[in-house]
């Protein structure tokens, strides 16, 4: 089958200005709840984080959203990873929720700010022990000689932290993306999609605009 002939109509629903919440964070939470409830989207909390390196080259990867409120959107990761290095040089990021099973996508623009130690600790201790050990076992984004080397590192860490609680690695943490822009996209029939953009005005209030599809 030719890729050129792969297409479908978007019929999941419509998005109207009247139905939008004034606060984009509340709108995101509403769509997130629906994405979890309808159970059509695998990993509904997965979001793609795009960062830009010092050479101007963008890169992206999925991470899991772990918290969202008026302060921003939180994810956790390795602080030596490519994304973390790029954020250190340029904290502007773009987030993307690919909910195409619901003919939806949400795009969030903002600034990534490192979480404090207390937030990181609170989340780290809530993770399964094996995930904690995995965090210790991987220098994320660095070159690895083999799968065995990773497994060996895991076993070594399991041994090292045999007794008691596992501390937070000093190379592991999280970010809160403080948003200044949102777009909610709902696919429409005949490619006439609904797009609404929220942007903060000078007074700090969210202004909503419909964008052409
Ligand atoms: C569904 C899914 C969820 C993921 N969640 C995370 C996450 O929460 N944190 C993380 O560091 N990596 C997560 N990853 C792995 C990242 O996509 C990525 O491979 C890793 O963070 C290294 O990215 P970097 O080298 O660009 O920094 C996830 C991958 C997938 C497919």
C-alpha cells in the first residue's frame, strides 16, 4: 500500500471556543482525564519534549508527565542526558502530547526549570525499587559498549544498595516546564480542524485565539 494513500477522516469530535476552559492548564487536565478514561491512547501521560542544542539543532524524546498544575508540567530524567545538557544551555522547550487516537494533539511552549531536591526526593522514593536501581545503573545518553554492560551495572547497584533505602543519584532530577503558550488541536472532517491557541498577555492573562488549520 502506498503511503500516499494512507489517510482517514477525523471524526472524534469538535472543539468550540465556548467549550474551552479559560485556564489552559484546566483545559489540559480535562483532555488528559478524557485520554485516560477513554483508554484509546497508550501512555496518555507521555509527552514529547523538544530541546535545542548549542548548534541550533533540535532533538526530541518522549517522557512521562508526572504532575501538572498552575506552576507547570513536571517530568523526571537524568541530569547528564542530552535533553538536560541542552536545557542547561537553552531552557526554552516545546512539549507535544500525541493523542491521535482521539484526533487530538496538545502543544505547550515554555521554560524548563530544575526541580528542587525535596520534590525530586519525594518522587524518587515513590518509584519501584527496580526503577530506582535502573536510574543508578544508566548514564543516560552516553555511549554503552553492550547490553551486558548495562545488566552488569544493574546487578552491581542492586548489590551495593542491598540494604535499606536507595538514595537519589546526584545525576538524577526533574524539571517543571513553566508554560507561556498552549495549542489544543482537534481534527475535523474534510481536514477542517479546530485549533485554539492560548498566550499570556502583558497583564499575565491568557488570551485565546482560533488558528487556521
Ligand atoms: C513512553 C516513554 C516514556 C518515557 N519516559 C521517560 C521519562 O519519564 N524520563 C526519561 O528520562 N526518559 C523517558 N523515556 C526515554 C526517553 O524517550 C529518552 O530515550 C531518554 O530520556 C534519553 O533522551 P535524551 O538522550 O534525548 O536525553 C521514555 C520513553 C518512552 C517511549
